[in-house]
């Protein structure tokens, strides 16, 4: 737990952090891309329980600007449900794929009773911005064309993509009915937000790590005034879909959620920010070891149900 006081984490989270660090060391960002992806794969495999009973899984693809975009569809035992959830995985735009968040998506489908479709967008540094955004938007367009209402969701980098495609789709036939963002990076590091100071050396994500991911994604200087890269750069929030934004309190990205939700609410968009105390960036995997993370995962599942049902958000 280099650079952060372990006393702010309970015993369950300390055990989780210790296990993660044994698989994905705090200095993993200094490895080459092959090394980062290898240790990330090992980390994900270590936190991958079997599928819930009755969930069916099919891998295919949808058309994209640069070729097919792989997707994986998780259908719960009871059928498709009232909406389809599109899920964009985290990983700083440099690691992650359909396998990295496989169990997360299966459990989201099982818990929510909704079909979940995971999207395998291209990764940096081989593919720089806007490749990831282009793939995310192509997937939204194709999946929404199937006729079901769509909710966009994702964690970390994937939360960024979910927010960006919500903006792009505003007013179109494929506009999402909701967005559920899990510890997303939305570009708040240019706003002087407190969380970037308070959590500059936080467990599992530091400000230094963020700078690496931003530059890898951009292939150079990050275009922070481009909302397809940093959604908080958008000037007009009117007409965006209702939003549930969930942050980890011990995370430099925490206050991105606060600003995003406050701006949505100021524009008349139903939105709520849920900040999870005692949790760190990437805590979705901790649902297997931490009662706090498990409870947050249940709130995520309930949030998807609420968005699908059109229930009041942020009242």
C-alpha cells in the first residue's frame, strides 16, 4: 500500500489490496505493454468466479469504423429484460478485453435481469484516440438498432466512454435511456478538484498513473478540450440521459463524478452521485472479498434496474 495510509481501509479491503498487489504490483505501469497486459490478465483470472446459473454467453462482433468490434452478450436466465446494458471495460485504455470483466458482466446480467453486452474496443498505444471512442460509439449504434432501450455503463476508462457516447447520441434514435458510470475518469484533473490532491498517491491508482494512461491514449499531449476524450469538456448538458455515477472515496477520480452529476442536475437531467467510503479504484473485483464492495455492487445492480424501469433518479 505504498503512498497511502492503510488505516483508512478495513481488514477486508487490506486483504484485497494485498492480494491485488501480489498479482499486479504498484509499479506495473512501468512494465512494457506486454508485461502490463500479462499481469492484468493474471489479476483478472484470480478474481473470476464461475458464471451464475442460467446465464448464457455468446461472443460475436458488430461493424466498426476500422473493422469488426468484438462483443460478448450475457443473457440472464429469465430472458432479455426491459433494456440492454452496454458495458465498456476499464483498464486505462491500455489493458482489458472481453475476458477481463467477464464475471462482472455475467453477474450484472444475473442480478439485474437485463441482457448485458460487453464491448472489446481497441487499445492504446497501438490505437490512439479516437479509436476507443469510435468503437464504443459503433457498438452503441449497432446494439441500439436491435430495438431494445439501451443503458450505457462502464468502469474507469469504460465510464469515460459511456459518458462520451451518451453525449454523441443525444437526440438520436440510438440515444441511451440511462448511463451508469463506475469510478469514471471524465477529465476532471484540469479543474483543480480536491480528490486529485487528497488521493494523489492512492492505492491502485495514482495521479502519476493517470498521466501515463492519458498520454498513452492520446499518443502525446492529451486533448482535454475535446469532449470525446474528456466528457467534462462539454458545454451543454441538456438532454443527456439520466445518470447514476458511483465513485470510490479513495481514488483521485472521485470528484469527477461529483462535477458530472452537479452539471447534469443544473441542466435538468436526473442524476445522482454515490460515493463509496473505504473503497479504492478498481474495487469491483473486491466484491468477492469485501462486504463494502459487495454492497456497492448490489447498488450498481439496483441502479441498472432503476434506469431500465424509468424510476426516479436523483430525487
